[in-house]
C-alpha cells in the first residue's frame, strides 16, 4: 500500500514539474484494500483522513500518516494500518467534500457553515444497521439538504460492510449497477 502511494507521489511530482501550479498544488490520497478471504483491511494515508468504522464513527487507528502528495519529493514515510474485520463490521471512506460540505451559492456576508464530522457521526449512529446503499443515500441526502443546493467542492464516499455473502451496489453519477460479490457489500457515491 505504501509503495502504491509512493508511485502515485512520483507520478504527481512529474505532473507538477511538467505543469507547475503557481499556487503550490498538492493532493491528498488514501489507498485501501480489503482481502475478502481473510477479512483483512489495510490502508495508507497521505494527507487524507483514514477510514471511519461504521459502528463507532471514529477514524480507524493505526499506520503512520504522511503529508499530502506534492509537498516534498522525499520518501513519504508511509506505514500501512491493518485491521481484521468481523462479519457485519464496516467502514466509511470519504473525501473532505463530505465533512466540509458547504453551499456553492453562499455569499461573503453569510457565515460559513460546514456539514461537519458530528452530523456524519450522528447519521452513522442512527443508521448503522441499515444496508450500505441506504446509509450512503442517507449521508448524501442529508448533505444536500444541509447545503440547500450545489456543493462548493466535490464529494466522494465509499461505504463498505464485511458480510458472509451479499449484493453490492455501485452508484456513480446517477447510474447504478448491481453485482454479486463474495463476502462484501459496498456502495460508492460521487458528486461533482
């Protein structure tokens, strides 16, 4: 995992050299793998939030997080975190567009209000036993209701629950497809 983010860093550094960003661009990243045979979750983070447990709404502890990609050219010093998932356990992975969700229509006179971690945790706590597609829908619907219009930032989330045998739902820009998956149930939502 860490080596995968190291390769991404190298590619991003090359892109930044070829097309430098005068504002000093950077990129946060998280790489997550789930081995469905062993129920092993592994992740590595470069300036990005780690996955949150669905049961607690807390970030999963472990691993060593590094700074975002593009800020330095040196080794990131990543260390992957690891956790064995019990049946029924799951995680939420999201971009900052979820917790920092705000309206694109806000004028400078209106105080800045963010969707926030507390709202996400409240939704996870009240709906933790629901199917992942319903949980993802509740999060995205609550975010849209909160901002009352278009998002100022993009938002992507993946909700994953480890189970014996389930059906997964992938949703991207309004298109949905269903697939049988062995030992996993996940739902992805991306909003631009």
